[in-house]
């Protein structure tokens, strides 16, 4: 025959459920005040000489300095400049909400000229 649940067991179950819920809210960053959106548009036009057919054209672009920027802004800037982005860090669940993460380190550093299509590695931390 089955015993009825004790109040202690019910209280422990409720507390465990509450704790799991709090951990999910913290991990997802729900309820945090977000920064007002920042908008900045820069258009750069560059024209390379036309290849004659037996030449290889390598286009180099200056890597933007994105250290200290939100992940979503940094990702957009690097992709617009023609680079691939490799994220390192991001916690247990990854970077679920990009605006909750900040770039703390990048390799190569901003200002260096690289071939378009090269990969820029960025290290992340919570904002």
C-alpha cells in the first residue's frame, strides 16, 4: 500500500522546481535591462583593377576593432567587412541572446589587414 506524501517531501519538491526555474532564467538572461539599440552605418566603396585573366586578385580589408562591443554588433561589423567569425566562450548553453554577451578579446586584433573571407576569433563574456 502506498503512503501519502509528507509535507516535507512536497516542500522539497516545490523548492527544487523553483531552483531549476531560477537557474533557467539566469542562464537565458530573462529580465535583464537591455541597452538602447545603437545604430551606426558606415559605407566604404573600393574599386580594384580588373584582372587580365591570368592573375589572382587578393582583396585585403582592415579588421574592425570589436573589443568591448555587444556580440550582435561585433558579428554584424565583422561579416559586413567580409570576415568569418568564430566565437569562443558563451557559457553552458551557448550564446542564446547575442546582446547579452560582450567581446573581451579578438584575434587578430583590430587594424590589421587580412584577406576577405579570413576567420576572426572572438572571445566572449557576459555583459
